[in-house]
C-alpha cells in the first residue's frame, strides 16, 4: 500500500484501548503496581491512565457497546472482545527494575529477550489477560 503524499500522516498515537472484565483489578494493576497516573474512572465503565503524551483507556466491553447517553459527547459504541496488547517504553535499566518489582508482586514474566536489533522487551499479563510489554523506545528504529 502506497502512502499518498497529500494525506496528512498522524504524528503519534494519542490513545489506545484495552478491554478488561474487572475495573478494580485493572486499577490495582495499572495504578498501584505499575504506578500509572489515573485521569478518571467512570463507575463500572472505564478507567483512563496517562502515559507520557498518550492515554491508556481500559474499558468494560459491555459498557462501551451501549449507545452514548450524553448528546454533547456522541462517542459511538466501540467494544471489543478478547485479549489485547500494549507496549510501554522504559530504558533497559528501568526494565530491570520493573522486572524485580513485578516479581515482588508475584506477577509472572511471560517472556523477556533482546530483539534482533538489540532492543530489550519484557512481557507480562494484566488481570484480564492482556499482554503488557515493556520495551526500549528504539525497538522500531
């Protein structure tokens, strides 16, 4: 597929969504264990976290399939099912610290390795089964 030069290319991902089945467990994992900054929680619908200039949206899928209730914010329904994936950027030294921290919380390590380009990745699962990767920011360079 060719990129058309007259179409603007996005400069970043502003937000990404994962779907969970228990917001309290998600808050414990992403807020308490990973230490992410919580932006908001809306009842049993969602909890949002800031990660640098991006936002991680954690939704209860059944709730996001409902039509919008606020006519001033007509966000269309957009639920998904099954496990997803997110990759969070850390330096190699920070990944080592995170590895120890996760093991101290009895979070099993799914995998850890160096990619062919030398970037390191560490993978764990959140309570909903989503794959959470920690990798050096130059992985895709």
